């Protein structure tokens, strides 16, 4: 049980690491774009191989399809709401997040993190080994979010202390969500587990397509496709050897 919390905390710590880097280290816009593009590829692979593939094998087509469409729809719905409130640029690098509202960014980040963290905890139910593919993919994708969102919060006048409190809260919520995924889904049927995994996969794909991919291209330009492809290849290799 506590392993689930630990791995959820590790994946969620990336936003805090990104925030600290944005506060104290000057990082070029293009480098952030490279990280975003690579994370995009790894996340697509994690959703396809780890979540949707396993969901289809264990639960069948119908639970997988229902969960996937529901996850994509619900993420899109809430993403629309928080975007209207100022979180549309929460994964933007450099100063593009400057006009975003800090609390809206915080809510949007939690919205991204919860389904991912739940599945990290749930992955421990199938064995006593966590899905390293999910942990690595989520960790990589969270770093540029911490970088870019912190830059926007600083430009909006948020103090370093307040920014750190917000990201520590995200870390705590990610840890709790991962623990919850292990605790509450223990004993769930294969159909339920398949639907939840597909739900998380749908949310991740919708998040990648609407926030990460376009912004990675803005920052890293024509190399985005190549770097994303390398991320997907790494995801495939990790899935094969895990």
C-alpha cells in the first residue's frame, strides 16, 4: 500500500522539481520544448501499451471503449472550464503562461495528475511491481508543467513561498491519489479495472493532444516529430522489458 503512495509521490515530485528549476536555473525555451516532445511520445506509449492494451486484454472491447471515450470526454469538458478560467497555458514554456491565473493552473495540474496517479497505484494490484513505464512517462511530462506554470505565477506576482506551497499540495494529492488507486481498487473486477485503465488512457490522450503536442511544437519547432517518435520508441522498449 505504501509503495503505491511512494511511486505516486515520485511521479508527482516532477512538478516541484520543475518549479525549483524555473526559480533558480535559466532554461532555454527550446530545451523545455524538447522535454515536452519527448514526454509526449512516452505518454502516448504508456496510454497505448500499458493502459489500453491491458484494458482490452483483461476487460474486452466494450469496457475499454466506454472507459476510453468517457475519459477523453470528461478531461476535455473540465479542460475547457479551467482553460476559460486562465489555465489554458498551464503547460506553456518561457513566459507564455504569464497571463494565466495561478489557482486555475493549480486546478488544471491536479486534473492532469489524479487519473495518472490512480493508475500508478492500481498497477501494483496486478503484482508487487509498479508500472515503471507509467511512472517515467508521468514524471517526464510533469517537469515542463512545473517549469512553465511557475514562470507564469512569478509574472503574476506570486511569491516563491506561495508557489512552493501550491506544488507541494500537487505532490501530496498525487501521492494520495496513487494510494487511493491501490486501496480502493483492491478486489475490483476485471471489467471495472479495465474501464478505469481505459478512462485514464482516454484522459491522457486528450491531455496530450490538447495541451502538450501543440505547445511542444511551438517551443521546439520542426524537430518535435522526431523527438516525440523517440519518446514513443523508449516507451515501447520500457514496456517490452518491464
